């Protein structure tokens, strides 16, 4: 039996990674469901209702913690009506949640490599999807007016380049532009053609190429100078973007 959680103004969206045939769900101490949860299925519980569960068979679950405050912020930022709740048929399959989970699991195995900006991007994307798919939030159509002004592009890109070796959250370039993180992320992509975290990776690879021309710089030193978690992280990202490893690229240039 799981421990009782403090009532919170939040939801837990659960993705079942394997079959769990025997489980009983309690809301406020009252049994409301007894049965199984199939692999790849999604369910939602409202943490204000103090859910507990009797886990009578092995389980493997990915939890998405979704606060009402985060949902309200997304709705306000989108110019949409705030949603009352998240609801989904218990044990039903949602392909988007399944693919989100499959994309997240490899990243969670190497948390040091995720980076604050990419983590913020993932949270915005997942929370926005939950608000639309499970909360009924309707997104407005965007136009070119959603782009950044030229000075905002310069402010954001200059800041990210100046602090290329540091782990920067999405809120910092957004603040430099006087925008919320969600609005900034959408407007940056529409203005520049790529999300902020992806643009940042590209700039890190560009700087790495410049440093690789110096034969005295080690790959580990270049990885640190360009903001990668370690040399292996540097090698994976560089290879994915440049098509060859840093060592091979250096030999080609030389």
C-alpha cells in the first residue's frame, strides 16, 4: 500500500511502461478501481484528492508531475481560458504520451546531459500537450506577430553566446527579452527557425570547431569550454550535428 500523499494542487499523469495486472486505487480512502493497467496506457490522478494505491503486482511507471500553477501559466501565456481539471479514460492508450515517455527515458539515463534549457523545453511541451489533450485547452492561431523583434533576437543570442559554457535555463534569455519562457520559446523558433536549446547546441558545435583547430587543446578541455557535460557528451552531440566525431573532424581540417 502506498503512503498517503499531502493534498497538492497538482496532477500526476502516469505512463505504464509494463503490464501491472493487479492494482487497487483509493481516492480519499475509498476504493474506486480494482483491476489492471496495461503497458503503454495512460492514467491521471488529482493529487488534491489524496490518492493511494495497493500495488499488488510488479510495476514500472513514469510519472509526470503537473501543477495547476503551471497549467494556469500556460493558459495565460497562450491567451486561452484556464482549465478546471485533467481527465482521461483510465488505462487508455495515448500515442503522444507513449512517444514522449520513450523520448524521455534515454535522456533520464544521462541527466547531466539534459541541460536546463532542454529540460525547460520538455516541460513546456509536455504540459502544453496535457493541457490541450486532457484539459480541453484550445490554442489560438499564431501569426507573424508572434516573432521576436530584432533587438530581442540580438539580446537572446548574445546572452546565450556569452554564456555558452554555462547551463542556462530558458527563463534567462526570455527575461532579457521581457517575455515569459513559453512565449519566448515559440517566438524564437518562429524568428530563428529552430528552438532555443537546439540553437544553443549548434553554437556550441561551432565554437568547438574553432577550438579544434588548435592542436594543443584536448577534447576534454574543449568539451568543458563549450558547455558539454563531459567528453562523451561532446562527442555524441558533435557527431550528430557534424556527421563525424571531433577527433575525425580535427584530422580532416589538419
